C-alpha cells in the first residue's frame, strides 16, 4: 500500500463551533494506482506522464496517444468542476490484463440546508435511489468518522435480453465522510466495470476508505 495525502479540504468552509477543520487528509492506496491531481496547474503534467507510461515502447500509434491525452484532460476538467481534488486510476496488472478501477476524491456540499445525522442521510440516499439501479446503503464507522456508504450496480441497456437480463454492468462504491469543522463532505467515489469481481473490488474499495484519516 502507498500512502498519499490530498489537498487541504477545509479552505473556504464555515467551521462548526469549537471544531477546527483539518489541514489535510491521508489515504493508503495499493501499489499500481496512478494519481492525478485535478488542479488545473498540476493535472496536465500528470496526464502526460500517464499517457507516456501507457504508450511506452509504442511509436506507431500517435493518434491513439493523443486521443487518450485529450480524453483524460476532458475527464479531469469535468471532475474538477464537480469539486474533484484528485483522481486515482488502477494500473494494477494480473497476468496480461490491467484491472480497470478508479477513485475520485471530491469535496461535496451538504445535500440539505442543515447537516443530517448519518442514519438520516442514509435514508435520504435510499429514498432517492434509481429503481433501475441496484443500490445498497449503509452507515459505516471509519477512522475518519462515521460515513454513509452507497454501493450501486448500474446495468447498461446494451446487450440486454428480452426480459431485461444481461447487459454490461458497472459497480460503484461511494463513501460520504463529513469533514470535521466544516459544512462539507469528503466524497470517495470508487468504480469498476468488472461486475464478475465486483465483490472483491468492493472489499478493496472498503479497505482504502477505511484508511482515510485527517491531519492537522
């Protein structure tokens, strides 16, 4: 596992009385995950490094290389506009295959005018769930505090049979963790398109979320 630190999440937020916002956060990631800081002044260099790594030794695919670079820049810009702080991409390999997965770390404002207790927030997520998406909501205790965990399995229409079965599915796991002394949540959004190993990947996602700690 590799230790990483994110950008201080508390700047510009209103602290709760008597509670000082943390200066930063700390996560443990497995070896083989690539980090992209989403700040506009930092992300292009990281994206260039990722593209060069992925096309190392391949000199006859300049168009594919530039397409990947442009796509990553679009994704990074969109994530930053949505409050994204950093993006991690799995480059872990099993034999000849790379395990596709990602983690987006974002700052999210409160969903309601006043902070909700975790159980109430979990109920709100359950009530708002898309009926077409398999959704599991729970409240978990992490080292960083109480969090609301939302796991979703989303099946695309492509390849579905007459009865609506089949089709490709992607799995996401979200952790909504209240940032102490602020009116925001740190949102960890994990995702993978590999439904057959979804439970194993969810276990990995849970372990990463469990490593979250605040630093002063």
